[in-house]
C-alpha cells in the first residue's frame, strides 16, 4: 500500500486547542478513516476534511477535497479551501468536540489556532480573519452549506449544520507556500495537455461572453458541486478530470500526473488499491 | 511584437493562469508567487490581469538602481538579471500595473518574461480570456466589443 505523510491540523473545540500533527496514512485514506484514527483520544463528534495527493497542484480540476466523519455524510467537493490548505503546508483537518461559544479555526502557513469569533456574519468574519485578499480563504458554515470566498458551496447543509453545532463559525486559511512537484517539467507538460483538451467557448474573440465564475481550478462550470465518496479514483486523489477526459484515457493521464508529481512510477495496480478498498468497505 | 491580452468577460476566476505560471517558473504549485495575478478592479465584477505589459518606455528600467532591467529593442520584451537584484523594490513601487512579484526562491523581484514567446498561462487558460496576439488585433477586438456594448450590433458593424 502506498503511504503518504499528512500534516493534519487537529482542533479540539472542547479544549480550545489546535495543533499540527504529522501522520502516515494510505494514499487513499478517507476523512472517515482519518476520524477513526483520532476517535480514541478526541471528543465526539469528529469531522475531517482531507485533500488528495494532487489537490492544489494546478492540474485542471485539482481543487478537490473530501469531508467525512461519523456524524456527517462523506462527500467530495471542489473549491479553494483544500488547495489553500496545501499551500499552507496542511493536508487535512481533524475537527472535534463542541464549544459553547463560536470559534474560528485560523491557519496561517502551517500554524493553527482557535480564536473567538467576534461576529458570526460573513462580512464580520472576513473583517476579523481575512489576512490577505489574495491568499486567504474563509469557509463559513451557513444554512445552505459551507460557503467559501466567491460564494461557492464546498460542503452540503449537513456538514455545515454539524460544524455549526460544534461551535465552529469559520475556517480561515492563509497559504503562501508551495505544493512540491517532483518532476515539474513533465507535470507541466501533462497539465497543459489537459487544459488544451478542456472545452472552450465557441464565441469569437471580439464577442463578450460574461462567463460565470467557477470553483478553483475547475474547467467545468456546469459540473456537479458534490460527488459521493464512492465516486471515482481521480477524485480520491484530489483531481476531477470530468469533462476533459473519459476512461480509459482518464486513467492514463492520472498515472502520468501522479508519476510526475510524486517522482515515483505509478501503475494501474496502484489505482486498483482504491477499488479494492471501496469493495472491502462495502 | 505580440502582447499578452486579457478579456475579463471570459475570465471564470479559475486560477489556472497563476497555478500554471508558478509551475513553469518555480517548478512548484505556488500561486502567491506567480508572475500573473487576476485582481479585482473597482468592484468585484471588474477584473484585470496584473502582469508585465512590456511597456514602450518602461518605468522599471529607469527606476532600477542596479541597471539590471532591460528592454530588448528587437523583441520589445522587458527582462532582468535577477541574480543581481538587491531588492530595493523601486520597480515594485513604480510599476503602474502592479506586475512585479517577489520570488523567495530566487530572492529577487521578478516579472513575466512571456515564457520565451509561448506563455504557459495562455496555453492553460480554459476559456481564452488570456491571449497572446498582435496589438492591432487585440485593440480591434476591444474596440468592437465596446462599440457593441454601447451602440448595439448594427451600429457597431458600421
């Protein structure tokens, strides 16, 4: 089994502590699996947010992150939060316990803290925690879902409801660091090939098109906001290649991206681990 | 000389240009140190690309205290010898479009060098909001776009 060292922010809302811990986990670890690891020493409920190996790497669709835990449904979502966690040097969030008063989890380039939220509305939270307009992402659990900068929902209403019940008013991440790529030349080559394959607007250059905004690094504006955790192996690795390639080509591109990103050869058999794991879980 | 142009009506704010620029120039995904940034201008709906315009008379060339920034008289590209930068930030302060970025790896101020004539950001842009084209072609498209918006289709064609 391929393993990955993951830097996790472990936030105990009951004790009001937040620290960064490094754990070794399988490449395909799910947020529910990560929650189980911490369940012996952290108070319930536990909600986790995981990123994949390819999250935030710049490949098209590489804004994928996943939510899970005992009390929330497991879903993949696309947005800025997962990628900016990785730019901040963090691979996963482990949120546990309950706070009587609303707290905000603030992560700034590898350092994490829990702060009292002075106001609970989005403008108030942005005023308090938006450190940089360009490099900070604020995710706020609202009635309709977890909403991040730009108004995209990155977690459904059940995840948002659970986070609010835990007393978490916001997650603010400032990330100015880098996601390392082992063979950046080869990686860039594959990434550009994929971007060129993405569907383009057919209107001529002189015509205004006023395209709507899309989630971070997404090329499919009409794509689904959430995917079930059972969905696909590319999502488990942090990238959504929907609308760009279809199987079996999708797998070939995925293996190329993984090989260049990690610097190790990836073969079909490594992806089968994910399929086997899903079947076992079922 | 071709120029890098930006059509905000096609920009979906996906961030691909910044991510790919950092991959090309830094060998890692680090959008904060990309040489192109899509920024809001006068409100959330107006966007602009903060990227080197390779100005006809670049103020950074005049301002640079070490004289390491040059404009190539043939290609028109403004480039710099980053290894000699002593980080006075004169270029950063004076650049009219905010196109100067700091590269912590190189420990120097940097700007877009158009990737030697085939910009990675243009190749990656999924909607064609970023283009690398002749200035005449670019300004013609912009004029037509403006005319259509203000006068309507029929009058704009005249």
